[in-house]
């Protein structure tokens, strides 16, 4: 009788302990969820207090018009600064995000209204990229377009016909790109008397152009960065992509610069191989890897870029598309590929 | 299934790296489940939601880049396209106009844009939609501002 009860007790004990374990486990899960919510709440409070401070500050500032501009300028400067600093920071703490966290605090403190900051952010993004391509690209774009002109010398007339067909703004851009570097070239040739002007072969031009540029590396977001250059690191491909997505206002995906073949598939973010990057499934110019294309065809079959139905025979490079701009762009991008 | 996980992981890394890119959005992934995300977004300025911080809950399907994530407001909000009780959001890009090229970050951005530009003709919150449709902008704004104060701002002592 007595021993029986002991046995019963003994058999009860493990069950009880397992129950207790379960209970503890559940409690722990609850606690982590609660902790997470706490963190979110704390973050929210922080923001809210910032907002409060900000509104106070704005009121005291009154209607100074120059101020937001100045901050936007600062932001831009900071953005550029960050661009340059980033690689080091990235390398220092690849895994840990502690530093990043503190880093992220500062811009959100900037005293600007919300849309202002959003716009400023976007603007600074595009500005910085454009300025980078125009400042560092002064010579770079020179070498690029020079190369193009030299390489496609035979079909220059075609080029101009296509350019005529472009919209007025595009035309302006093209002319800008086309003409400015040429001027620069002449200046270079004038100054460097040892270069034979008759020997104005594209390769020669490029080498002359590149020599003075050597002090400056290609920026990862530089539109004219040759595709043949190896990736500095995979990390760069991503921000570059995102810049492109949001910087262009999301209107056209393959927009403006011809060199904008993404390095990674925008759907799965895997790197595009050679086949993928010469694959153009839709006339809107949106590129993706063959794998994702197949998966999309199996589902709703609409292009992620323009949301139109894919027609099942993918567009080849030479196919006639609507508008001359596209064929022109194709031609350029194809030449990019063959060159690299 | 594996693809969605890989893609979400890349997005997670991107969010970690670009934390300062958009100060109005903070995306946080659930520690144990990469298909569950939370986001805090700031109410856009010059709207009745200015000054509020709203929490969103993302539930990402396994076919994710091809299927849109499910998003709802956890913070109460008075907006014609947000269900007042459930927080469900009526937004075309979360339904038929979804594109796999969108990311969770861009969805947040779209929701901020929706907050600034309500669509009263497809309302989930009829009261709010009716106020806007009848042209009572002031009524809509004061209601929305009140709920922003009540639900999305710190309690004042």
C-alpha cells in the first residue's frame, strides 16, 4: 500500500517534471515575443519623442526657407561621404550590426519634415549617383562614348537617325553625353602633342583617356563602369540595384543609361550569368534570370517590370520593337556584352 | 519554397545594411521565422497621420516573390482603405497588381503613399470613405487626426 503510493508518486514525478519543462518552454516563447514587442515599442517611443522634438524645433525656426535646402545639401554630402566610407565600415563589422545601428540613428535625427526627408533622401540618392557619374565620369564617359563612336563608326548615320527619333529630352541627353566628352578629347589631344592625331583609333583614344584617370577608381554605382571589371564585392550589386529602382522614380526599369544590365536578378537576387544577362524576355527591358522567368510563366506570366503578359517567344536582340529608342538601347547593350 | 527563403534572407541583409536609407521605415524580421516581419512606419507629413508611428505586420507566403505578402495594420488607423477592426489594407499592389520585383521595403513605401493619398472609391472603412466622398475633408481629417492621437502617438499625462 505504502510502496504502491510511492511508486505512483515516482511515476508521477517525471510526468510532472516534463509538464514543468513544457510550461517553462512556453513561458520562454512568450517572453521572447514580449521582449520583441517591447523592443518595437521602445523604438516607437524613441521615434515619437524625436517627432515631438522635431515639431518643436520647426515651430521655433519659423519659416526659414533656406534651411531645408541646406539640410538637403548636408544630406547629400553625407550620403556621398557614406558612400566613400562604407566599404571600410562594411569590412570592419560584416556580421555584427551594432555599429550600423548607431549609424542609422544620425540621419533620422536630421531636422526635416517627413516628406521632405523622403524626397531629400531620394534626391540625394539620384544626385549623388549622377554627380558621381558626371564628376568622376568626366573622363570615364569620355572614354566610353569615344569607344562607342570609334567602334560603331560605320553606322554613325544610323545612330543619328535613331537619335532623331528619340524624344526631345532623350535627344538632349544623348547629345550631352555624345558631345561633351568629344570636346574633352580634343583638349586632351591638343595638350598632349606627342599623340598623333591621325592615329585616332578607339584603343588609342581610350588609353590616352585612361592614363590621367588612373588616380580614380570606378565607383560601384558608376553608370559607365565597364562590365568586364570584376565585382568589388557582391554587396555592391545590391545597393546599386536599389538605387536604380527608387532613384529613377520607378518609371522605367532599364532606363536611361545603356550600361544598366543588373548584376543580379531582381526577383531572386542571384547573380545573372552570361545567358541570363543576354536574355531579354520583355520589350520593356526588364531583365531577370531564366529560372525566375520560367517560374513566372508557370504562374501568371506577367512581366514584373511592366505587368504586361509575356508573349511566349522571347524577344531577340535584333527584333523590331516599338520606338527607335529600344532598338538603339539594345544595340548598345549588345555591344557592351560582346566587348566584355 | 527555398527560393522565397533565399530572397527573404537577402532582403533581410539588405535591410540591415540600408537601415539609414529610409528613416521613415523600420523593418524587423521575426527572430525565429523569416516569413513573419514587423514594420514601423511614420505617418507622412501634411496628413492627419503626421506624428504617428504605425506598426504593420507582414505575413509572407511560401511562394513569396510571386505572391504578395499579406500586410495589415496593427495600430488602429482611420483611413478609407484600411479596415478599422482588422487592419486589413486594400491596396492594388498587395492584390492583383503585385509584381515580384517589389520588396517588403517598397511595400512599406507604397503604404506610406496610400496614407497620404486615400482612395475613397474602394473603401474598407465606409465611414471614412463616405466622409471623403461627400467632400467633408475637414471631417475626415479631424477624425483621422483624433485616431492618430489616440492610437499612434504617445499618451500624454
